[in-house]
């Protein structure tokens, strides 16, 4: 099972000091955070895409390429890439280029985006969000698998004898996760292609996540990609830890109370009870995370949100230390002991390449 962190790239004032980091500071800090994630033994770093304040990550592939040059094992991903407002041709080109530069340590998570004003900035209509996501991914999927593409759709100009360059590394496209908070159509899309489904798993109660993952698993099996329990599932998560749980609650409370997304709303206690947010000791994070399996089944990727709501970079790095030293080693062991042999691991470039070569060998010997 893969463990890692994801960032939404918010630039938020620290409510305990009133200071807001500059864009330059936040950008440099995200590189430091990603490198430290590898140093403490995590597997994945994922970066979101936004085109509006107070976020900085308008070009995640640029940032991920810079991180790739300074890491050796870290799998690089997004959280999410906007399939609705980006041109599928540009996505195909950018991620194939990143794939080559990172020696295959790349996958991506696709999403619709929840910021309404972004759509018209890129000439799109948010009311067409789902059809855009479906059509654009159909083209992206084709661009990575067919050398010469003829295509015509509703939302962009036609393509005639078009070849996306560079081609995917080893002719193996990056693995795709379809990320969603609430859209069953996206779970259906992930299942149709046999891709991964990533449930945001931050703002909603566990029953909602359970329904979304169950739908994806059922449809994954319906489309003939394997049994329902072999579907590729990822979960988000949100934690804040200190050695002592009371210290964690006390320190995190002002950040929670003033966070741009959920601040000035439900209490910290209500939110931790009704959603997967865990604020407490490392053992509490271990227990809560192991409990996710009870309602989504065996899954392949767990990402945690750590660097948000104005938390200073020093605190984020301390959270990473706790995650890498005390939490993830236990989770790896426990999840591995529970996982049946027929349930696959999260796909990587190496595993996808090996699967393709094995399939080609079977065709030759058949």
C-alpha cells in the first residue's frame, strides 16, 4: 500500500501570528515538504491545481518536475489536474514530458474542480462540467494509446492525423486516478476505463465515501476489469498529531477555527466525529486510519493533508516526522497483513510495464 501526502497549495494567514507567507515562501516550502516526505519514507507526493487566490499551484507539472530532479523514489502525482478546463492535448504532452524527466515516477489524479469562476476564465461553462470531464478524458486516453489520432467532439476543435509528443515513457501511459468528492458519474468513469478512483474523504461522513467506493467497485467488476475487491481505490485524509492528544487539539484548534474552508462552522469536536479528520496522538491516527478499511475494503493509496490552514512549515515537517516514524510503519504492517493475495498493489510505471510485456509474451506464445 502507498502512503503519502497531498497539498491544495493554499496561502493562508497563520491565525496565531497573523502572518501570511509570500507566494515565494510557500512555493519554496512545498518543495521542502515534498523532499522531506521522501526522507521520512513516504511513497507519494501530490499537488493540486488552482488558478485563483489564495492558491499558488497553477502549474503543478512545473513544480513536480523540479521536485523530481531532487528526489529518487518519491511517486509524483496531482490532487487534482482539472480535466474540465485544461486541454487534453496539453495534459497528454505535459505529463508524458514529466514522466520522462522523472523516470516514470508519475501518475495523475483528474478532477472537475469546484471553483465556479475558473470555468469561464478558460472558456468553459461549469454547467457542462460532467460532459467536459467525460469527453476530455476520452480524448486524453486515446492520445496516450494511439500514435496517430483522428478525433472530433463537442468541446474542442477536431484533430486530424495528430500525434502527441513526447510519447509516454516505454509506451506506457501514466496511471490515472479519477478524484471526486461527490459525483457518482466520476466513479462510473473510473470504473469504465479500469482506472483508479480516489475519494477525497475529508469533508463528508464515512457513509458517503462508502457509497461512492462501493459504486465504483461494482461498476469496475461490471466492466470486466476484475472482481470488485480488486478495484484500485485511494483515499484522502486529514490529520494533526502531537505525542499527547490534548496538546494536538489545543494547538490545532485556532487553525481549524479560522480555516478558509471549514472555519467558523462546526466545532472541531463535531467535525472530527462526523468526518475522517483526526486530531490527536499517533496511535489515534493509526487506529482511525485502519478503520477506513472497514467501510471501503482493501485499498491501495492513502494520502494525508498536512500543510493547510496557515500551519507553519516547521510544524508541517514535524507532522511528517511523526507520520514517517510512528504512523506509517505500523499502517504498512497492519494493512499488509490484512490484504488478500489477489488484491493488487497500487500501479506504478514498473508494474504497468511488466504487465504489458507479460501480455505481449502471452500473445506471442498463444
